[in-house]
DNA sequence: CATCAGGGCCCTG
DNA sequence: CAGGGCCCTGAT
C-alpha cells in the first residue's frame, strides 16, 4: 500500500430519513471491533466506500433531531463523480443505514414490554445498519471467526495495509477496502504472511464468485429468507453464525435469530435469566416466544443498549466476557 | 516450557 | 450428525 491519496472533490446533499431516526445509535455500534476504515464522534461519522470501482470518502453529519431528522451526506473523491454514481451512493447509504424503513409497528407492539419497552424509548429511531458491502462483510465475518477481538483487529488491519488503500478527506485519513480481484489474484502464502492462518483459503475462495460476477447484492436483497440463506451459506467459509449476521445486518431480516454463538449465549444468559449459563436452545426459545417475528430486531435493541451503557459506565460482568 | 481456547467452518466417517 | 483439524495469540 502506498501513501495516502487525497480526495479533494466534494459533493454535499441532505438526506431525510423517515422519522423517528436516531443518528448516533444508527451510524455507530459500540459492540463492533474498531476498524481504520471508519470513525465516529457524536453527531458525525466518517467512512470510506468502494462502489462502482471508485474509492470515496463519506461523511454523515447530524443536522436534525429524532423526530425531525436531517442528515448531511458528503461524498469525497479524487475527481468529479458523475451524477448517476452519486445517486447510487445515496441509495446505498440509505439502504445500508435502513433510513427509510418504518418501524412504528415494532414500537407500538412492544411499548409495554417490561424489558424492551424502556429501550424503545431510549433508542427510538435506531436502525439496523451496516457500513460495508456484501463482499466486504464476508471479509469481516472471516476475520471474526475463531478469533478474539485483538486478533480480529490485527488481521483486518494487516489486510488493509496489504490490499487496501489510504485516503484523506474532511481532515481524516482512513483505510479503504480493496476489490475482490486483488485477493483473487494473490496467493495463499501471501495471505498467510498477514497472520490470517487457515482463513487465507476462505478469503481467496470468497472473492472468486464476486470476480466472476455471480453475486449481485441488490438482487439478493429481494430474495425470500430461505433462498437468501441458501445463497449465503453456499459461500465458502460462511456457516450458520456468519449467515445470521448477514441476514440481519446486511439484509435487514428482522426476524432472524436462530443461532447463538458461545459468548452471546453467556451475555443473554445474564440479560434474560440473570444466570451465568443457560443452554442456547432455551435462550433462543425464550427470545422467540417473547418477540416472535421481531426477535432479531428486539435482540439488537437489547444488545446495543447494553454496549452503549457499557461504554458510558463499564459493566463489570460484561467486561469479563469481552475477550480482548 | 507446554497446553488451551477463542465472537466457526469444512470435511470426513 | 458428531467430532477432529485448522492458524495464530495471549492466558495460565
């Protein structure tokens, strides 16, 4: 990777999310591992984006309130971006942050729920959001697998350094993703040198269908749950855990919560049962019976609330469960 | 020094 | 369908 590229050209517009819209809890998820391709301060968010073969810098700034939302979108690039490509960026940002989705049915249905009710007030307008493309999320899922946070960060940053780029915009320098071609063209040995271990094979094989043009993310968004899951788990290195994160975060399937990784099991045991370890099937059944078709979204509100509180004032039992 | 598990998944039997 | 193996790292 060479030195940072400046992105001086800038286009600005104002987005109007469907109210209510909670800016901070949508653009920033405190449970995600830190990554040099994005940055957050209250009311302001930076990320890089690779779309249509172009590397861009994106900023989102909160210029409204939960009930009268207004988000200023700035798109930075090395040179002028055609109008159609800018529109594609706007649509992509709106989809990834779930900006125009109406959650009022969810809010009214669980307003009196003992556990969820107060969280729906505190986080009213929080959306399910992802900041990466499907291909990029496969990389994220891969470095998450069988690794602690520290190691995930190390692998992710090693990959950015070797295959990504650095860009400067709006006074920030951030990493940007690579195109799948870059990984498909590399060797497993080169990848292994980045300390990704057996994941080298996964990263290479995952890039292949994207290079061949076999995966069309917008098209997948229209598929029914079962078919979408089939496509996702057919991707090499994507099993039940990664598929669930994708179904929910990337494809906004609010009802998906059918698999519980061990560390989440410990955390939900505390939250729902006030016990150290409840069997995973019992937890999943409890979540299903309480929140039915909204269970994925309900779990997200509970989860994010926990991590925001933890960020504000450390929660000892949670700190003990987060392995660095 | 050795051993082990960690925010899974693939492959085999 | 269960279980071994896989990379690397820090904890014990």
